[in-house]
C-alpha cells in the first residue's frame, strides 16, 4: 500500500512539473541542456576516433597479409593473433544442472516436469474381468487391460536436485479404476549424490531393483503388458517403501550390487509383516560390450518377503496367504546396433527366469485354511527388431510351471491345469520421435482355461522433461 | 547366509587387483575431447571416449560399460548443450561418482567455454530435436578447440595439483602448435569463403561460421527427423538441376549416404562426407588431421568444379 501511494505521488509530481515550473526555468534549463549536449558530443567524438583507429588496425594488417585482403578471407578472431595463441574463454553457463535458465526468476528452481499420456483399445474373446490363470493367482496390479477403449495411466513426473548432496524424484500416475479417477504414488524417493566409494542410498517409495523389467516405467515397456511371470510373481511390478543401497564396484567392467530393505506392504509381500520390515532384496548386475556393435547385461536377484494375509486372485473374494515367499530372478539382455547407432537399426534379445518358493498357509473364502509349501517358476524370452528408423517388430514367449499341490486344493484357484500356462505375443510399433509411439499387439494366450486371442492398440506420448532411459 | 555372501562377494575379490592407476582418468563423451585430453596431459592422463566417430552422439545407449568408466573417472568432458541429454544424465546418476557431477571440477562442459551459435528464439518440439542452449557441435571451429584446451588444462591442474606445471606446459605447447596450424588452415581455406552448402543435419554451423560458408538447406526436414521424400523433392525444386543451387552437400560418417547421393544425382551438386570428429576418416587420426582432412575434402570439390 505504501509503495502504491508513493508511486501515485511521483506520478502527480511528474504530471505537474511541466505546466507549473517549465516557463520560469526554461532559460536556465536550456543552458544546462546545451552544456550537457556539448560534453556528450566531445565524449562520443573521442570514442569514435578511438574505434576508427582500432578498426583500421584490424582491417589493414601490416605488410604481406594486406595483398590477400582483397579476396574474401575466412573470418578471423576480432583481435589479431599474438604468440602464444591465447583463446579467451566464454562465460560458462552450465547445462546439465537442474537449474539451467534465468536465475532471476523463482521458477528457475522448479523441478523438471514431464507428463506421459497413454491410452489403449483391447479386444478379447473371453471377458477380461474373469481372467485367471489356474494355479497362479494374480496379485497387485496384474491382469489384462479393460476391454474396449480405455485410458492407461497418465504419468506425471517431477525431479530435481535437492541440494549438492541429494536428488529427488516423484512419479504420480493418474489412473481410472472402475470409473473413478485415482491418483497413485508410484515413486517418491530421495537419493544421495555425494556418498564416497561408489555408494548410493535411496529412500522412499520406488520400484524394487530386481530383475530387468521391474523398475521400468509402463511407457518404456516393449510390449503393452508385462510378461506372465511378472504378473504372477510380482503383481506386474513390485513397488514398496524403504531403503535401497547400491554399490558400484571399481572394476573395469560393470559390476553393481544392490540391497533393499522394504516395508513389505505390497504384493508379493503383504501386511507389512515383521514389524514393518517385511521384505528384503539382494542382487547384482554385470555387463559389458562385445565389439562396438554389441552389449549385454546380466543380473541375478533375490527377494525374500514375509506375507501377512496377503491378497491375491479375485478382488472381491481374495485368497489370503500368510507365510514366507522367496523369489529368485535371473535376467539377461543382449543389444545389437550396427556401430552402436541404435537410431538406425537395432535388435534386442531379452529373457528372464523366475523361481519362487512359498511356504505358509492359504485362507480361502470357501475352503478351510490349509498348509502350502510349493515351488513355481516362470520365464519369458523376447526379441525386438528395428530394421529401419521408426518401426520396431517384436515377438515374446511366456511360460509358467509349478508343483502340483495337494488334492485339498483341487477345484480352487490354487490348483493348476494339466498343461503349463503359455502365451505368444507379437507387436509392431511406430515412433515418430522419441516422444511418441503407437503400437499394435496380438496375444495368443493359453494361460487360462480357454485359449484367448487378444488384440490391442496403444499410444504413448510424452511432453515436457523426459529423463534418459537406462540400458 | 554364508552361501549368499560367497555368491555376491567372491567376484569382487577377484577383481580388486585389476584396478588400474593413472594420474587423471578422463572420460570424454566425444573423441575430440579424449584426443584433446591426450594432447594436453600426455602420459599423465588415460582418456577414453564414450562414442566413436561413426556414432551419432545424440543417440547412444547408457551402456553398462560406460557406467563403470564414469565410476572411475576423475574428469568427464562433454560437448554439452544437451547433445548427450539422452544418455549422459543416466550415466552420471548410475555411476555414483560425486567428483564428476555437473558443477564439480571433474565435469567440464566444453560448449560452456565457447560462444554458442544457433540458440533458438523459441522452443517447441514441433520444430524437431531442439537444443535450447544452442548448437552443440562446437568442435568444428578450431578456435573453439583452443578455448576448450585452455579450460581443460586448468581443470587438470585443479584435479591433480602435483602435476599442475606439466598440464600448464602441455596446454601452452598444444596452443602454440595449434595456433600455427590454425593460421595455416585459414590461409588455405580462403577460396572456400562464401561457398554455399547443403547439410544433412545442422552439425556444421561452427565450421560454416569459421570458413564463412553459407548453409542454404538441410536434408532433415526438422532437426533429428530423418530426410523424407517430400522434403527432398522440395529441395530438388529449390536447388535446380544445373548444379548451381549450392556448392556441396555435406554429411557426417554416421549419417546415411542415401539422401545426399539422391540429391547429388539429380542436382549435380557434389556430395561429400566430412569427418565430424577424430577418427571420422582415415586421415583424421588426430585433431590436426581432422581439420587437414576437412579442408582437403572441401578444397578437392572446389578444384573439381
């Protein structure tokens, strides 16, 4: 308010001044102005003379170069070169920091924000609402996409450095569940930047760093859905709250060890057992190059979780499991791109094997509690080929297998079919740029009681900041 | 538990003796900067480049082998200006090496010490792959190489103060040789001034600025989008068929020759591949060879026409 009234006052004074005082002081003012102009002219003349002299020196260099000056010469530095050659540095302006542009605005500290838009259309022969794999109840977010047109998750990401020692990341997918808009929290973590010895500590909610696909966002999958093994053993993707410690060995080839302690509140853990420290993981990754066109990555990880009345299967009448679950994952990826130029042409082979033992007891709505101690396994292998820019073609094979449980489980969702569940998938996608992708996918799904032919269309578009992808 | 410890830690014990020792380990994103690091630091540095001359530095993968190299680097030198935006941030965040994070002495962004050209007035992805901080291909003006050399020498001295004098000597010695070479190139290049060029991608803006070439068109319709048939036929009608539309069609070794040869055959304008960095051609074995060869190739066109 004070500021505004001052401005008002100043405006009044300015408005009044010419009419009130101009005539009286006209002569004196004119004199002063003339004097000022004279001084300015002197000053500028001196400067111009100086500039002319300098220009002359650069345009007419001494002796032998002058004869060549007639023909157009390549642009030289503004000043003639002296010995030794002394280049002047330009004022630095960092690019890869979180705060890049205009320092003057408050918004310059805003995090990098990105939005990914994803939608799909699926056609099934059998109602996807009733989708189940006998013997392998699905947990977490697993299961087929809704029939017909639907919106997949719309993902908002924000990330920035907190200070010189920490960086933070937030991923908030907005999903439609039974017609309601639901905002989820997929990732909310802070990570150290300055730990010595190749260590990094992450805290918060994150994708567990196990297997190859578990910590990849929906938009970077090569197929529109996760492999069956991921759907059954990890509920599509295992996300939990806790701590992650990574150590990168100082070796000549890539070798990294990862350990996590997690709350254990989400499938395949459940109920935040063991006083809220219900799940731990341990794993390593290694990889390297073969020539300049090939690279590979191998990983092995182990997830050990306590489950306390963990839900799986049908949402309305869930199966409840209490006990220990151990999951081992071996993953392997081979990528080829001629001369390492993946933009033109590339090929990726990827396979993962999972083995799980669960021991404890199951509670079913219709049956009495029963003991459970069985092994199950699953694997997939896929190949994606980009023969020319923009187009990629992929094929994937899925298979699950497991022990046949006791007859008390016959007729329940825990009792498998005679044959191992399998599925074949084909996909084609087209990307106009790295920010847009359209995909067609076909699944021949023999995992369920009746084989299903599934056709899907999908789009993925991102705007704003888009983080670099991992290998 | 013991079994687990054995499985996870045994490999480490085997690998510990393998770790190599050097005064400064330089991780360069592009071959020109690893070559420059070796020119300046000589035997005191071990330099590796993440990319080679036949790769497009915009698009490489954040490969595991690169993560382990950044982990051990004392100095990371990259062109910057978002050239490596698709992979370098991932390498830096995965490599757990606080010494080489942006803002630290161990991270040198080469384009920050030169006058960047081609800074766009407005930013919109509809205009293609944009570089808000300007064109990142700064190495094609030798004056820029000299500026980066100075900055790099300073950084090396900060990182390894014991050998500071050697790095200073290395820098002065390089700049002396470079200054001589530059004046040689500049007098050789006089006939090239004012020539008009068509470029595959805007990789040559600093070369054009240095040699006073005029860029009349690019084969890419917008930066980062591969040449399309419709854009090429529009170029054909613009440039004419009598060879007078421009003096050369320029591409880098990793860019497909198809588009430039198609246009060469129809317009009569000679297409030429120019090395964009050290190793881009047989003759471009060093930074000196790079510019020698670029001029040789351009002057050969000039002589042929």
